[in-house]
């Protein structure tokens, strides 16, 4: 037994001294102890306490008793798990320990001492009373669990919920095996529930209306796969079964309808640049019967193939009203977008998904050099990007008054202006376009 010290430090040599009142009290209380009880002791420093000292001492003594019971339960529980091959989560252990907090009503205050600066309290709990109460509650929990089990006769959402309720009923009392007679043989109740859950789960299956899905990542489409949950024994659909999907660790959830079906839409935010990716689908066991979400495992896989987005790119570049033979802008746009996306550039816009129009021109108010011998030309560009069959542009902007200068000729100054426009498109405009496309 470990007695509780609350807001006090008592030098060991004082406690060990026979003339010390705390030591004398402790020794007196220890001589009264026997194995039929758990004992709890609290020692409170009155000077550091602003609360109700008696209530605080009582709570500390009870906590001392509870800690001893928890140690006993953990020892028994470890033995049971090894003998019965239980798979127990940390949550199950917490639920098991909660039986202690709910069964400490019979704690008795045996004695207390007010020693001036120190207040001491001595409490005990009868093991017979504690275990008798637990025995009654365990019996009631067993009865309720068997009633729930009797209702879970076939695969259904309700069947899983009944088994979950059955497990919840006995979860506080599995530090000792609960034996039941079921299916003409004696079985451990906790193991029976796990077996029934596994059997019910193994009896239902999932299939998909397609196992290969081709998508275009940038195009705002509602791509989805329909999944059906059914009973393997009779092929009947099962409604209200929660499912999960996982695409590159991006999770989504749905529940089957009356036809046993649900649709998982492919969230483009989960899609990366890989040409082949996968959607994994399985039963959402956390929702189905209270398992930890990390216990979810996929039952089937759908291949997601990224097919190229067809792009029509039309770039007109004019330098001082003359069409440019060597393009500055078009190769830059192609290079940038190909690095970002799976694209294919086509010459026929009727078969394209994305249309990009760029028009760039240069002009000069004076084709002669200025007083410093410098030719000055200014360039402007318009950019319009839209999806096929959409009137509204996803990007429409203008780049104005981009200067080009040369000591040699106005034509060369115009070429430098077009080069600067190309650089601005590469460093600013295309980055903005990519951000917009990734949001679709």
C-alpha cells in the first residue's frame, strides 16, 4: 500500500523516529491491517491547503486504494490476455480500469488525525464487498451481451451495432474470463464476440462497377466509382454499411443506400503527378463497430490512370506589325506546363480540353533612336485561358507597356520587349495559371 502525500514534504528521519506523531500514527494504522481490505492513507499539509481538507484527504485516500486495485487488475488482465490470446487495445484497458472508479462507494473512513499542521486520514475498502458488486454487474453485463448477440443473426448494419453493444457491455469486466454456453459448447464471451464480428465481416463483400478509372486531373469533372456491398451467401445488397476510400492517404467516407451502393467521387486534391494511382476501399470499422480507425484495411483496389489533358495553344507574336518567325512565348509556355501536368498539345482545338490564347505585339511611337541613340519599343500581351465549351475564362489578363531597348535597331528593341513579356509570363502568369488549374 502506498499512502498519499498531498502538498507536503515530510523528512524521512521524522517519520522513522518513534516519537514523531505522524510515524506513530502510521505504525498504529498498519498494525490494524489485514488481507481482507485495501487501505488508503492521505497526509495533508494544512498550511498549503485552501480547500476542504477533509474532502481532499478522503479523495486522496480513495485514490490510493484505486491505484492498488488497478495494479491487481493489470496483473490479472495480463494473465487473461495471454491465456485467451486476446487482442486488446489501449482503449480497452482504459475502459477496463473504469470499473474501479464506478465501484468505490463502499470505501470506509476508519480514522483520522489532526496533528496541528498536518491532517491524516485512514480509509479501507472491503475486497469482499468490491468483488461482490463487480460479480453482480458482470452477471448483468453477460446477460445483456447475450441478448444483443441473439439479435445479430445475419450481416447488417444493425447486426454489427448489436455486437458492438455486446462488447461494450462486458468490456469493463474482462479481467476475468466470462464463460457462456453458446452453439452447444462452452466459450469465452469476449472471444465469442470477436469471432462473430469476424464471421459477419467475412460474409459481406464489396465490388465496384469499374476497376480502372481514367481521369484528366485538371478538368472539372465529377469522376466517381460506384461500390456495392452484398451478402456472399445470397447476393442480397446490404444497406447502411459505412465504407472508406483512401487515395494517397486522402480519406473519404460514404454509407451504402437501400441498394447496397455508394459512390466515391475522386477528389482531385488527393491526386498527384503519378500516371497510375490507386483508390483503396474497405469497411469503415470505426463506424461499423467501434474499432480504432487505424484498424481499417482495404478490401479492393481501383486503378486510377491519369490520361493527358489535350491542350490547344495559339500564340500570335508580332514585332512592329511583323509576325515573328522565332517565337519567344510559345516554347516557354509548353515547357512550363509539361513539367507541371500530364498534357498533350494538339493543333485541332475541337478535340481539346483546355484552350490557351496569347497575343503579343510591340509598337513604337518613333522608329528613330532618342537623343541617347537608344531605340525604344513597348510591348503588350493578352492571355485568355478557358475550358472547352465554357464561355467564361478561367484566366484573362493583360500585360502592358513592357519596354525593350537597343542601340542597334527598333526591331531588336521589339525582340527584347517580347523576350521580357515571355519572362513575365514564365515567372508570374503561368504560376498563377497552375494554381487556378489545381483548384479545379
